[in-house]
C-alpha cells in the first residue's frame, strides 16, 4: 500500500463518529469509527467515502493542506497549488473511487479499522450529471501548509491564509471574495474562529498570534490589484 502523508484531520461536529483525513494525494477520506473491527477483519482501514473535485482525480501534482467541517456537515478542503473546495453531503465518490487503482492509506494510526458504506454521502458517480463543489479563489497556497476554516455564527463565510501574508474571506454561498487583510510579513498559515462569537485568530511565519474582531466603522474595499498580488 502506498503511504499517504497526512496534513489535516477534521471531526464532523454533528456526528463525532465521522472524521475526515487528507494529505499528499488528491483525495479526502471519510472514516466512521463505529466501523472499527477489533478482530482486524478484511474491512480494516477502509474509508467509507472519498471526496475530490472531478478535474483533480488522478492528478499527482496536488495535495491537501487543510480540512474543516461546518455545522451543516459541509466539508471544506484546501489544495496546495490549487483552490479551496466546498463539498456537500451528495458529492461523495463512494468507498472506492477508482476500482482499477484503489487508493489506500497507511499511517501511524493503523490500529483503527473501518468498513465500506458511505456514512456522509451517497455516490453520484452512477448518474450522468456531475455535481461539482463550490470553489474559492484568490489566495495562494504553495509554500508551507495552509489551513482553512468556516467563520460566522452559521458558517456563512470561508477563511484562509495565503503565501502573500494576507487573510482571505469569502462568502460561502457563491464564493465571492469580500475581504482581504494583511496579517503577516511573510505567510499566513493558520486561521481559527471562536466557537461562539465573531473573533478570528491567525498565525504564520511571524512569532505572534493575531486576534481579529469586526469593529471597523467603515466598510472595507478589496485592493484594486489583488489578482496581481
């Protein structure tokens, strides 16, 4: 089995039995801890579902650096050298997305085993219509490891750091970029939202952690040359 180096793990807040992991290939793998088999049966170590944008399946140039679940059980995935994608429950590829070349995972947590059967979503590969995830663009995720997160009391926004040292904020619905903030002289890696109020914490290459609150008296505008930056 090929070894997939893991970068991110996220637990479903609506169902703590479910957690997703991702790393050095294009797939996010969903596991159900209720499928654990103490006897090490044939279902040992098998994900219950896979997630990947259709155009990235089979692309060995990309990997995943960040994962996050929303309170609505949506799954946010940040790719290096690519974009951020939002998956809903009906976008899973099933327990075996590529039968001709099965993707497996081997890591230090090999004591956990899981079985087939999607726990988060139903496979849409049998239908003619392809369901594509919402995409969020504008940031740059090439250096170090970028996290990604939701923001707002109902997870209305998506937030990420960037190689340009800024925090990017998008509307979750529609993917519109609405705010860009300078947060580090080099790179912003981590973005965490407060669980109960509108507060963000960010960190990066610099040695401090910055706390952000929405207290501006005037509405901020995007830099005119943000795409070039």
